[in-house]
C-alpha cells in the first residue's frame, strides 16, 4: 500500500469532462452578473477557472467553467459560485484560456474566500478521487480548510515613552510590566494609557489553544539500534522505511529525532497516530519536545481550535502536524517527513466514502513532496513488511534488568522489496507498488530468518500443525524484555475465566483484560422453539445490554426491551449465550476484590470519558482494566504486570483475510502493555484454538515467523500484497435491484489479471438488502478505472435509482 503507482494528475484534471455535455454544463452556467468577481469586462480579458462545486452528490461532478479576472484566483482558491439555483462553495482546480462553453453563457464566482487549499493538496484530492472511485468534490472536501475563521483580539504594546513614564499607579505599572500582550479584561485601563501615548493597541489573531498535557521531556542517550535506524533514515531522502520494534523499544524517540532533523532542514512534518484519546502519550511527547511548533488536528478540538491549528500550519507558524487519519491532509507547505505510528491500526482506514486509507495517502503525499516516510509498529501489516525496507529495534529500550543486552546486534536494516526506495526519484509509473512485480522478490522482507524449523506453521495446517502446542508456561522473561505468554485451552470450558486466569487476577495488583466484545450476551434464543432474537433492520443477532435492560443491534443501533417471554411460542425460558465485557465485569466483580475499570464503546460514550477512565486506572493502587481492543492501544502503565486475552480466537472467526493479522496484532499489542515496569509481567491467552498459527506466533512474540507464514498464505490465496482487492457493495430496500445492479457492474468489468468474485449476498443491513462484488487484481490501475466507470454508468441508470453503490479500494 505504500508505493504509489501513478503520476500525480495535473491540475487541469480530466479535461475531456470540463465543459461537459450541454445539459451538464447548464447546471452551473448563467449570465455574468454585474459586480461579480470579474468586474467590468473591458479591463482585461477574463480567464476561465475550472471549479469543482463542493457538493456530495455523485451526479454533479465537474469541473465546471467560470469566468474570472486574471490573477483573481489560483489553483486551490476557494470561491462562492452560483450553481443552478444554489449558491455553493467551490475549489478552483485549474485555469484555462478558453472554454467549450460560449463565453456569454459563463458566470463568475460571487466571492473569493480568504483561505485557500495548497496546490499539492488539490492534486492529492484529484488523485484520491480516482484512486478511491469517488467524486473530486468529496475528495476536495477532505483537504478543504475546516469551517471557522480566525479570532481577533486587542493586542497592547508599550511605546518608548512607557520606558520612563510620568506618574503611574501601582496597578498601571503592573499592567505595563506584563506587556506586550492581549488586552483581555484590561482593555479600558489600557485605553487610558493609550490616550497618554504609553501603549499602542492593535488587533491581532488570537490563537485558541487546544489543551495538551505535555509529558515531561527527558534527555535520552540513544541505543545503538536507534542510532542505526536514524542514520538510515537520514541517509535515505525521499524513501519509505518501516520501523519494526516491540512496544517500548524506543520507536517514538526515533520519530522525535527524525522530526527534529526535518525541522532542522526547514522541512515540515506530519505525524499520524491512531485515535488520540487512546494514545495521548505520543501526542504529549511531541508537544513536550516541539512546543508551539506542533499543531494538533483531532476531532475533540473545538471548531475554533481546529481552524486555528489548520491556519498555523498553513502559514508555517506550526510545522509539525500531529493527529489521526485526517491529519494526513494537514496543509503543510514543505513536507519533509511523514510518520505513521502504529501503522497496523485499523483506524487509518476511513469506513465511509471516500474510503481512503491514510497510510496509502501518506505514501502518496510523501511521494508527491519527495519526503521521507516512516511507518512504525510492533506488529506491522504483512503488506507493509513486504514492501518497505525494515529497520529494527529488537529490544525494549528500558528493558527489565538482565533482559536487555541479550537482544544483540545493531539495527539490521534489512533488504526489503527493492521498491522500498525512491518514490521521489521519479519513474512513478514503475510501480514498485505493482503487487505483481513483487513475485520475483520472493517475499524478501521477511525471508531469510529462521525459515526452517518453523514448518509447523504452515497455513491451513490448523490444529494438526505440530509443534504449535502451547508450551507449558514459559516462565522466563523474553530476552527482548517481553513478558512470557501462556496459552490456555478453553475447549469444553463452561466459564468465561480459566481457573488459572482467575487465580492470576486475584493475585495481581494491576492487570489488563481484553475481551473484544461488548455487552452482556451476544445473542438470545428461546429454549423451547429455538427462536433467535434478531435485528428487524439487519440480519444479525441482537446483543443483550443488561444495564440498559435492552437488546441492541451493534450495526444499526436498533434497541428494544429485553423480552420476558418468547413472542413466537410464549415460552418463558430464554437462553443467553456468550459473554461480553459487561457480563465479565460482573463476574470479575463477584470473584475478585479489585476495582474494575471497564473501557468499551458503552463506557466511553463521551469524549472525556476515555482519558478520565485511563487516568483513574493509572492512579489506582490496585485495579483491573477490562475492555475491548481499546485497552490494547498505546497507553503505557508501568505497574501493570498481568495481561489477559479472553476468547482470543474471536477475531479469527471473522470471514476476512485480515483475521489472522488482527488476531496476532491484538495479542501482541496487549502483551506489549504488560510488564513494562521493573517488576516485569506475564500474559495469559484464553482460546478454543490454541494451535492457530496467529495465536502460537503471538505467544512466542514471533512477529517474523508470523509475517512469513501469513505472507505465504496470502501468496497462495492471492491476497494483498500479491494482488489488490476492490470491494463493491450495492444495496437497496429490495433485493432484486441490488442484485441486478451488482450483476450489471460485474458484466461491465473486464480487466486482464482481474478475478471477479460474486455478486454474493451480504447480510441485510439497516433495512437494505446488499450484494457484494470483489475484484482481485494484479492490474490495480486498470481495475480501479474499470470499476469507477462501471459504477458511474450504473449510478446514472434510472432503473437503479434506488440502489446505493459503494466502492472500497483496499478494503480492510
Ligand atoms: P515505543 O514507541 O517503541 O513504544 P518509546 O519510544 O515510547 O517506545 O520508548 C519506551 C520508553 O523508553 C519511553 O519511556 C522512552 O522515554 C524510553 N526510551 C526510549 N529510548 C530510550 C533510550 N535510548 N534509553 C533509555 N530510555 C529510552
Ligand atoms: Zn419460543
Ligand atoms: Zn440492526
């Protein structure tokens, strides 16, 4: 996903569509209104601005031609335009000397806004529109400035006369002493001093500053591995690298140093992190190291704060943008480095149109700017490990006594795919990215080490795979400073907790328990007639939430009261199956005398809830943090000595080619949270599939072994990185048109090197029947193009008006 394949489009994008058929052009075309931006026509000959109206409908994709004065706008200008009967905002995506539309039919924008989009972000958006089969307008909306405007306030400065003032009261003296500064509540007093010529008062942009709690920064002497990694990064301008290091190995310190080096070169930096609420420490460390040079771009900011941070980046007042996936659109001018922290994290994928992947977009931006890209993870995705040259941090930076030094070796920059290099070096067509081209490399990145002796892990070997049996309690701490992991076989168990888990939890002061399922019971059935309670809108089971006395659909949010009796047969006995976090919390509370902190989507309903809960857990003498995958994210609790994963195979049961990868990452990430302090720790993994390769590898902290076997499995089945996937979903209230639309799209797509799977029915969601079509392709660009064309054609057909179409390139 890291190698862009195509040349960035020129700003005058898709010229063939510019003027469009008469009917299409007519929507945006009217007579020039007097007093518009163009002004009087005789002055200079107006030019044509190609403008994309910022509207979300698929049907209205432009660009459309408008008349402007020369010099009034440039590519990236934001304008207000008359558009049919509406007034819309639009983005200038190109300038031209003439239009296919007669000049007297063209109109002018009514206003040019103060803010504008940097030109390279316009190019980026137009590329995204094609790459993700969406409209230019939807992609441009992602790079447009956030709503809001600058706030001005009175600013007072002492004049030279104030150096030796005549009579002043003590208050006035104190007031002068604090200047220069914003007037605030002192404005009346300052106005009096202004009259006496002692201060000047002007208006100035007043920044609305987001709250951060900078972590105390400290001097760190880099380990040899960190030094080697940084040297390699510094020596490779314009290239992408994967920093693969266990949790606590000092990756963040490497990001910080690489960022400092970029700033030193007068370059700007973008740092992408997973959800900020769950990874406050990374943000805090950047804030501590770089102060106001950091701009924060996350969703919890107020509108004013977000606007100010955007503007500070746009003006280069701030030069390090830190934020979640959307921060990839930060308006930095001289991008020199993009960091993608926790690159495996699912939050980098946007799950609504445009379904972009911030990692892929980051790679494109880096390529556009000739910038370095640094992705880091303890559990990198197989495709990233395959594509990028790897730098390793094999041991914890603050390893437990006696554990550290053993790790050996300086960072070993490993030869990855040769394409790992030189995005800046041109040859954009030469897709190092082309998955097909990868074949001769033989999975380079992960080969070579210990390939032998790991045969047991053969994919598909499943339970039979010998040697995979969990070793009875590896009691010694891992040489890399990682805690030992014990796999507990839950086949035939009748309780949510294995006796050993129960004992360990009771004996531990602070622990983290992961169960990736919220609610009380996953489903209810009638004991007499077998009825299962399902969502009326979606074909899925309803989940029991006892605290609310409700059954909930986790897909559409439908809620209903918990049934007292079966409405089918009248029976009073209803069985509750499975256990979610709510139920396990209740069971743990009964069994243990330890405060329990539950963290899942139910307890984290408000924005502040997560940081508050994590802070309370951090401060607690004893405590158990229980929750969904949220508990395995970036926090650092040094006094946690036990990590527990319940139902570790839950993620394996999803019919998804990423199931293995997710399962491995979840266990390995949780293991990374345990035993970070001097007392060390251990990890227990409960599962009914103790021999599953992902679980076995995670229990051994064997990321290399996992990547190797997973890549082999993907090669066999033609999954990324050996092919690209495109998923098309059609949906409608009735099944027939949804199926017909999918069939029609399938018929229209005929691309060499592309396998078409489906249309296959998906479960009904939000009252809509759905069909899915999956393309598996080694001809990515051609397949994307064909998909876009097929979907657009179907979208225009009257017969399919009631059908929703969604395209997901690189689904996750
Ligand atoms: P990661 O990002 O890989 O999880 P961090 O960069 O957060 O690792 O480092 C983990 C801890 O180790 C942090 O407290 C950090 O300050 C510390 N650390 C990082 N590098 C060093 C070093 N070279 N020497 C000592 N401590 C270090
Ligand atoms: Zn019944
Ligand atoms: Zn539902």
